[in-house]
C-alpha cells in the first residue's frame, strides 16, 4: 500500500518532471505527497586568512537566500496541487546530504527522483544515498523527459535473489494497476530446470496478488543488461521493476552491471529497491 510519497527537489528544471510524476502517483494511490527541497551547505575549508570568515558568512547567506527563493516558488506549486502535500527543506553538505534525504524517506512508502548519472544537477550521490540507505523503494525517472503516469505496461527484471524479491514486493501496488506485466528472467542461471522453476514461482506469487503476467527468458545475449534494455524497447514498457545490486567500498558505490545500465541508460522510469 502506498499512502506517503516523497519527491526529491533541487530548484532545477528537473523539478517539474519529478513533481508532475509524483503528484500523479499521489493521486492514483490516494497518497500524501511531501517535497524534499535539498539545501546544499557551503563547504568549510580551513584557511589562514582572517578575511575568510567574512567570505564564508557571505557564501552561507547566499546559499540560504537561493534556497528560500526556490522554496517560495515550490510552495506556490504545492498550493495548487489537488493532492494533500507539504514541503520541507533538507540541509547538508554535498557529499552527505544524501544520507539526510534517506533519513526523511524512511518514513514514507515511495521516493521519487531522477535516475543517477542522468540528473542535470550531477547529484548522483544524493540519489544513491537514498537507494542504498533509506530502505524504501525508489521510482527514478529519466532526466528531462515527460513520462506516462499510468504505467500500464510494466516489465519486471527477475532473478531469484533478495534484491529482486524486495523490488517485486514493493511494486505490487503498481503491478495490480497495470494492464500488462512481463517478467523477464536473468540469463545468469546455469540450470535450465532451475530457471523454469524460478519463472513459475514468481508467476504463481504474483497471481496470488491478483497480477497476471507473461514470463520470458532472455537468451542469446552476451550481456544481460543489453538483453534487458532491448526487451524494454520491444515490450514498450512504461515502468521497469528491478532489484538494486551493489555494495559500498570506501564510500564508492559499486553497482552490478544490470543496475548500472538501468540507472544510466534506461529510457523509462525504474522502480528499484535495495
């Protein structure tokens, strides 16, 4: 059940696409919408010059003024919405504000943002922070693109793993409203019988939630990510559901090949869970 949605806002032109999608989703699920406007605090650098304190104070004041201007514009947009909503400011340094955004998202049912590596603000670490640390499903949109909000055609990238299972469970409200659901199986399974069993199992699971799906196996491709991107185009999917594979090493996000491809190249929104 989706009753509380949060959307990442930055004051950029991308806000329009994120807000339009988030508002439509809130209306579709009869949910409350919260806008999270990110305020980037100026970095404090140790400098010997006495005048640096004045420079820093000026930078802080300038950043606050810019955020307040953005907040006022967005507040007007929220006042015109037909769904219940509110607007908050989330502050932090550029390298850590993703953690603050993740903390806000934990008390919601769904996070809406721009897919990493395509955000014109180059804020991929912010959205990665939410994906890896919020524990909430994320709908990540292709940058600067109007997307359909009904998501009638959904493609599920299935692999018998914890991440995929989490993503499918989180996507149930979307799948129940979809007209067509296609489940594609990973080519990584070495055992044909096991692969067929996995497909039957996920189809049975979805049917018990009122979702009818077609199961397809992706074969004959050298790279699973290329097969998946081709299937997205072939099925004219409006939403992709996938588990987010990867881990953190020395503060660097190391994503699996399929996950990285989706977050870089997917032409339609992706619902990902971690």
